[in-house]
């Protein structure tokens, strides 16, 4: 298992640029400010008032274009825009010689991801999708514990979340901005299924649009190399947000919200119950950022945890589910 390096402070500071100054960018800064050896140098948003407010709060330079940001004195870019622009900005940043941490989902679809990965490989730079759960202390401690006290081979995963209190003007409801339950929530569940069960072999999905242009609630079940998963995501029902991972001699419940994990319960066939509690700090993105910085400073071009193949598996699963549900984005 990857251990976070303690060598970060021996390196030159990592100078960050941020593209997109919305809610997730603020959370990113909460994590970044908790990590020594990192600094925000430049920010850009499509809306000038948003970037001005962001810079007033966090410092650095407000840029009037992505090109200006990429020409500034930065060596890493965090792409915090909506999914419709992820591929374009990732390619621009890599071509400008910057390492890229791109918010999930990395691209709209698998063909776009392959374009980004081709550029990343040619550049020799680090590209990583910002899929945060595996870097949390709880998730890492759980995996370490199960090596010593296993639940047997995992053959089933059940997970999902339905968030019924999002304002209807949220980008999640916009077809043009690549909204929808599968893309915004299902991508997390795709990670969990692939991480515990291996490569996806089959996908079966159903979903409903409920008067919106995007899927308001979708369920999808998947067959993997090592077992099966049943997954859901939605915006108009109040779902639980936990995860169940079943092995031959035990099962794990990662309690809500499993994608910001802090507590897990392991129940064994012999009656034993083990509780793992690992609270997180600074909003939780700090662990993902530290992993990225460690890789960057070690000269790596890919994460061993959120690998390029993991990103392929996740978006390919969502592609197949979207096709079956009937959700198609502009230009596809």
C-alpha cells in the first residue's frame, strides 16, 4: 500500500494554478492550506467576479484566461471546472508543461480520456484524476487491517447515494455542463466497484429523467473479474450514502458518507465485530493533494492508486450505463 511520503518539505515549493473557482476549488484550498510546501500562484474562472473573489480570499494572481494562467510561474494545475471542459483544459495544461490533477470525472467519456492520456504520455508529465476516497485515513487503515484480518475474497459491492436537497439551479441538473446522477454520483460508485472487484466485464443500467434533461435517478449493476456490484445515484430521493463490501468470511460497512469515509464496521462470520474510526481533517482533499505532490516530486507520471487504467475503467462503466439509460451529451 502507498504510504504518504514525509520528504515533501525537502523539495522546492509546489506552485499551483487553479482553473475553475467554484465550490470544489474552495474545498481544494482548504486542503492545500493544510499542507506545507504548497502555494497558490494563479487562478482562472470563466466568470471574472468569481476569480476575483477567490483570489481576494486565498491570494495569488487572478488571470483573465487559461492561457495566461498556464504561462505563469506554476508547475501544477488543479482543474476544478465542470466535466464538459475537463479534457480541453487538461490537454492545454499538459501541452504547457504543467502536471495535472483533474477533478472527477476526468473527462466526458472514454474517447476523450484516451486523448488526454495520449498527450500525458507524450509530455512525460503527471496526470491524475481527483478521485478522493482511497486517500482518506479510514480507507487506507481499512485496507491495511484487512490484510491482517481478512474477510476473504470480495465478491459483492453495494453502494450509492441520492441527494434530494440540491438546488435546481445546480450544474448537476444541466445537460450542457455534463450533469446527471451517473456522471456526478455514479463515478464514485464505479471507483468502489473496480477497486474491490477488478475489471468490469458487463454493465446493466436503468434510469429515469423525471422531467429534466439528465438522469435524476439511475441504478446500475455490474459484473467484474471477481464478482458483482449493485450501485445507484440520484437527485430526487433521500438515499443513505453507505457502502457494503462482502467477502466469503465477513463484510465491511463503510458508513455514510462513504466517499468522505470516517467510520467502518467489519462483521465476521464467526460473530466478531471490529469498528474502525479515522476522522479526516481539512475537508479531506489534503490527502489526495499530498499523494499527487509525492508522485510529482518523485518524477512519476501516474498514480498507482488512481491509475490511468482505473480512470479508464470508471468512465467506461459510466459510458455504458449512460448509453443504456439514454443520456447523451452535446457533441457525442
